[in-house]
């Protein structure tokens, strides 16, 4: 991470905490639908137990690893471009400080190389071994 002011660094940490919370909420919504499937009898308790385990070793772990390590500037820029963070939730000085990362992620998004939050969650659940 580059040398940013203390104010920008704090905002980057706060933005990443917000993005992490929103990604966890998406992952838990998917898991919540599995609880609904148990209630309706579509799956049994053993299958739900497997899905909970897969959530823990897959999305929960991947999201924790992603959001607990450095590069707050890159993560905030990608969260902004992916729509996890709204434009009005980032200050102008912080947005200007990470403008080069925002441009890079925007180019990736336009080329179809940046996953949406839902696609990212789906991939994490699917890739659990």
C-alpha cells in the first residue's frame, strides 16, 4: 500500500470492513436459503450440515483471508467498482488517492474479467473441495 494520510488510511480500512460485511451477508443469504430448504423438506439435516461445513471452509474462510490482509487501497477500489461500496460512501480525497486502482478495476469490469459479488460468492461455494 502506498503512503496515504492517516485519514485516508482509516477510511480505506473502514471501507474494507464495510465491503467484508456486505460480502459476508451475501454468502450467508445463500446459506440461509439452505435452511429454508431444510424447513420445506427439500434437503435433510445431513445435507444442511455439509453445506454449513462447506460455507465455513469455503466462502467464510476465503472472505476472511481476502479482507484481513493488506492492500486496503486495491480492495477498496475493487469493492467500489463491483458495487459493494456506493460512490457516495467514499470521500473525494480517498477516491482521488486510489484513482489509479479504480481505473484498473473498471477496465477489468468492462472486459468482463471482474466478477460481480454474487458471481464471486457462487464461485467460492462451487470451488469448495
